[in-house]
């Protein structure tokens, strides 16, 4: 019983989207919104007397970014000693990050003749553009 409309409004860069709901509705999921975007949301009730009651207070809502669209690029490994290996990579292109990169996870395995040992390293608290 929900009805969705989009209207372009002069002076506003994105269309005004409206969802009209049944009278017994008390919630709605707004699907198809952009990721990592900020929206203003308000509501009103209508009845047979008026098509537009008073507006509810405006709420600001932000959607989450999605996971990065690519893996780190130009990954290199250098042996820097008997007990150290240096791993380096280039940053993801800005358009593939889908939000700020907060850290990296590196998993490595020691391969022996009889077994494999799994180790995991998480790099966190990076400075912007690091």
C-alpha cells in the first residue's frame, strides 16, 4: 500500500522523494538511497480534511559507506633480514575506497614440510592518506 514518487524542485540539486503509506503504517524502510550520503527526512500525517498536516521535525540521516571496491595495488614483498619481511602497497584510488580507509588486514602463513602456521596482522589507526 506504499506509493513512491520523485519530484524535481527548483534550486535543489537532487529530486525530492516521497513515500505515501497506509494509515496503519508506523515505519518504512527507505531503499535505493545512495551509500555514504546524508539525507534530510521529515514526515506529516494527512486525513480526509487536509492533504497536508503539520510537518514533523526534520531529521538528518547518513548512510554507511560500502567496503572498498578493490584490493591494495602494487603489493610488494622484500626480504629485509633473517626474521623480517617488508610488505608495501599503493593506496587505492579515491573512487574505489568508498569512504576513508581505517586500516588494513594482512594474513600470512609459514609453510613448512609438515604443517602450515596461520598468522594474522591488523593495521589500524592510520592517519588520513597514509
